[in-house]
């Protein structure tokens, strides 16, 4: 497998702050920003990467990647309109303690590394607004500012990581 992008959604394809012209639901993490999806699609197309969802949003899809919630349906449709296919999801390594404390960032790196162990990739990239507490993953990570989501500068950094 050539290039793989591990995609988080909240703080990447939506953000915490929006002006009056944007939907409140986007800033609450219920939907995605179509402009961010379009920007992400440029990255996917230029790198010819397989997209693996490593966001909590992965639980909103069934085993066949069919949406189970309206937010996931909106997300899937927005991605499809831009020609992006979600090829799979990372494994779930969350414990009850992590679920209680909502410190999902503590297992995300392990989930990504486990996926890579089972599905070797030539080059890989992680897009997540959180610190994933792992130096190996950090070398492959673009960390958008959760206040604004994915930017052109983030995409340029992604190209550097993937050697494009």
C-alpha cells in the first residue's frame, strides 16, 4: 500500500469557532465544514492516499462504512461529493477508564500503529488536532488548530511529510 492518511474529524474538518455566517452545529462538532472537506480532497487526490478514519466519528458507521447517524451521513455525502472514499477505520483500543475521562488521545497513536502493523504502508500521515503522545506518530502528524480546522499551511506540511 502506498500512501495512507489517518483522519480525525473534530478540529480538522470542523472547528471550535465560526462566525455568524456559519452553522452553529459545525462548531459543536456535529457536522463538517464543506470548505475543509474540499481542501482535504486536494490533499487526498494529489497524494493518491487511502483514507482511514481514526476519529470518534468512526463509531457512527457500521462495519460496511454505512452511516448510522445523520451527522455521519452528512459527512459521508460531503466526502463522496469530493471523490473521497473512507477505506476503513482504526481499531478501538479504548478502555472504560478512557471512556470515562474522555482522554481518547492516549490510545489514538496505538490504534494507528496497530492498523499499520496489520496493513503496512509506504508513507503515512496523521491529521489530528490533538497531541497523540507518541514520538513516532508525531513525526507523521499535521496538527491543525482546532479553533480554525484544516488550513492550506496544514496541507503544505502534509505534502512535506509524504514527500510530495
